[in-house]
C-alpha cells in the first residue's frame, strides 16, 4: 500500500527514495484498512529532505490499495469492564450546564438581538454535560502543536516551500489496529500485576500507548498526535461519514446511557494525526499483524481531535491525548505565545449594515430568560441543551466589552542531544535569588513568554511574519472566547 513505481522517478519529488510514497499520500477507500508493525526503528527527527513531504497519489486500477479487514471482535475482560471510564460517563455537578446570570448583550439593541449565553462549566472530561468544553480546549491546543511542528520545520505558512502545495504538508488521519492476540496478551500481563481493578485502565493505557508509538514510528511515522480508543460500538460498521463531519452523536447516544457498557465492545486501537511515510500495508501486516487505515487529510485538526476525544478513555491519571516523535515535548519546545483580545461582534448588527467598530457586545446581567426547549424536557434532552433564547430581560447592562482571546504559540525544534528541562529559568513564575520579586501589573502577564498584541495590529504582524500563520487556516491563529 503506497508502494508505487514511477516510470520517470527523476521528475517526481522523491529523489532519494525511488518508488516509495507517503503513508498519508494516497487516496484510499476508507473501508479498506492498511496495516502497522511493532518494533521498527524510528527515523531520525528534523533534517528531513524534500522526500519527506506528503504528496497525495490518486488511486486507480493499477494502484489499488492492499485491503485487509482488521479483527474487530470483542475481547472479554470480565468484571474489569465495570471499571472502564470514558469521556462524559461520570457524574455532573449541580450547576453544570446552567446559564449564569451574565451574558453578552448587543450594545445597540439589547432587547431585540439575541444574547450570547455563558453557561456554567466545570471543564472536566468525565462530566456528561461539560466534556465538550474540555474537548474544545484540547483540540485547540493540539492544533497549535501540529501547526508549531510545521512552522518549526518549514517556516511560517505565508512562506510555504516554492512549488509545493500546502495540503501536501498537512497531517493525515490514520488509525492503527492491533491483532487480537496482542491485546489479549497485554490484558493478561496487566491483570497479573495490578492490585485493584481501578488500576487496570491506567496501567493498560500507559503500556498500550507505548506499544502504539513504537509501532507507528517503526512503520515510518515521524511526528503527530495520538488518541487511544478502547471501545467500539456493537454493530458499528465504521460509518466514515461521521468522522468526516466530526459528528459525535453516534457515540454520545450510547455513552450518555447509564448502561453504556452493555452496548460497546472492548477492542483497543489508536487514532493519529500523522506526519511521515508508512511502509506498504501488505509488508506492514505481514511483519506485525497490525493494520492501519488512512481516513483523510486533516485540514481542521481541532475538529478532528474534538471528535476523537468524545469517546476516549478518561480514567484517573490517563492522558487522553499525547504527542510523539517530532511533536513530543522532548523534540518540540514552546518558547513563546502571542495573544490578542478581540471584541466579539453582534452578527445581527453586522447584517443590518452597522459598522464593525460599533457592532460590539457588552457583558450584562440577565433578569429573566426563556429558551425554546424550556417547556419540553424530552426535546431539551435530545438537543442536549435549552436551545436559543426566546425572550429575555436584563437586570443591568454594563459598558464592559465582551472579548475573546486569539492565541498563537511559538515553537522551535530542540537541538540533537538537548535535554528537556522541567522549568525554564526564563519561564513564568521563576526568578533567580538575586532578582527582586516581580509585581503583577493589571492587564500584563507575569510570563515573559506571552506578548499581547493590539487587535488592529494583529493582521499587520501576521503579514510581516512576526506572528507565524496557521498552516490549517492561513488567516492565522486560534481563538478562544473568554
């Protein structure tokens, strides 16, 4: 799979690897998996040539992918199934999901234009109501790391390599599936070592993640983000359309039930947003018994990570998402961050022709609020919320503008042999014994790595290359409402 001979190799972009294409380079039927291998040697990081770029190859009759069906049967883990915890399967707190008294009101027509409601969120991944808040933040952090990796290797997105298209460099969504005997052996090994069933998911996830990383790097993956999955839905036929649309309803309709464990089967696998070349699927499967499946090119990593985290493990001390290879903290260092506070505009005012400078929102305090699903508990449950406001009144309307913070991280590749330090002497909250204690100034961060940019200067800094643009969204950085 992916091993395609060219008639005129000199005219292709693989000068030093004749006949070898990228794992993320071919257009594969998403119902036909490919396969991975444990124990191969990892390729060195950084310093790759043009041959490491990901170039898509169209599928035709002569380059049909090697099709293998992964063993997806349920593995019996007995009473340990009751000690599995997935994202959103815990207990909600009393105020989770309720609307706070504060809301973002239109500054010009607060009684006519709908407010932006600010719900109370605990931000825990186990909360059945607030897990999306955690998953959205994790997705944005993941997108920043993947973009930082691309920027560290190839420079800002505005200065892409001559003759190369942006989509050639983007990561691919690839899932890796181990053979049944590997999982059964690993389960037996963990069961004999743990002292309490609650330790099973944590110990198993740590060892399985290490095994997956060895398999991926041995197969040719050089960097990426990794999300473990321990369950599949019973009767699931791998509806790939849900993945392309990042629709979480297919899993959440099951995981939101009290008896969700009876409707899933245990078969661990992993998903990656992967950079690099993978060996042909047939050779990979013959060598290891694993399979891999190329799903698609990742153009919106925050949405993909959100989707994958919607049904990821969430036990205590289990990392739901990790980074490996060139994206790991040992190879990629975050050295700074640019931030910009942007005023949130009222879309109804903008549609009415109000200038952008005047169509902003202000923080206000609600008096009474009625939403479209308040009178129908069943519809509220199906829609997972109260819905859009129908009527509202304000107790007070302030002059404080409602803003969101746009963030872009600055990354650099660690030098060969450079060790990761737990705390950087130039980092936040660290001072030398002879230095006076720093005093926080209102509106100023104590961190020396964070720099705030004015909203009107953001685009200029982006155009000049001071702020690295996003390879996924060329207009620049990620935004997070506050």
